């Protein structure tokens, strides 16, 4: 425990996702040792982000405008919508440069223990987008964990009556991985997703 404002800084940094007490302490002392101008610039950027960044009114991605660059790109296909949990998932998919459709950010995943239900996600907005009839396929690119699986199952049931294809990203063993290091869920999904060679 440190005195006053230093402990307050450590406590606030510790509230960030992925930052534990030791990391928060390291960051706090890095900021204390850093140049004043650099710390002020960081503070200004944080305030500016909160003041100017919003979520796209169509897909829910982070954007500086009402509509994000992906939703305004005329080269993108409206026939396929890739549903993701968070905006950071879009960045990961865009890096592979294979997907040319649109996205829909749910804003999380169903997590009954964490108090997140379907009504807390952007599922109503997704259903509205699908009402236009342009979309032929919905790709569920959700995390391969219990919450992602629950969300995928819920969406599959919800989208089932609609006349469109609902797919899920393949999952399984990583290239260069060893079978004995794979967890049961990953190995099970690899067996279910096997294909003819």
C-alpha cells in the first residue's frame, strides 16, 4: 500500500482488463518516472478518445463518425454479415484480408453468471439489419469459450427460421500444435470439424 494519490493511481489502473495489482504498480511507477509532457499527452488522448470516439450506428464498431469506414465502404458485400463479440475481433479478422462482407458487434456474449443476457447485447439491432433481406449468410465469429458457445447456440436458434445460411468459424488444432497439449474442447471441435482430404 502506498500513500494517497499513488495508491489511487494503482487502484484505478488495476481496474483495467488484464491489469493485475503488480502490472498496475509497474505502470504507475513508469508514469511517475516518465517525462511530464508524455504523461500529459496520454491524459489528453484518453480524454479525447472518450469525447470523440463513438460506436457505428449500423454495426456497433468503434468509429470517429456516425458510420464506420467498413459500413461506408461500397466495395463491401451486404450479402454476408460476420457477427463478433467486440470491436477488437474485427481488427483480428481484417488482418487476414479474406473477409469482404459487413460486421455486427454484439458488445459481449451471453454470460448468466456475469449478469449478461440476450437483451444486454445488440441482438435486436442484428435482427433489424437482417430484415432487409439482402443478407444471405451470417457468420458467427464468437470466442470459442462457454459464453461464446452459449451466444452462438442462442443466435442459431433465433436465426434458424430466417431464410439464410448461419455458419460458425471452424476451430480446432493450431498449426504446429501437439495433440497432447490440446484441451478437450479444442480436440472435440477439431474432430467435429474434420474434413475429407
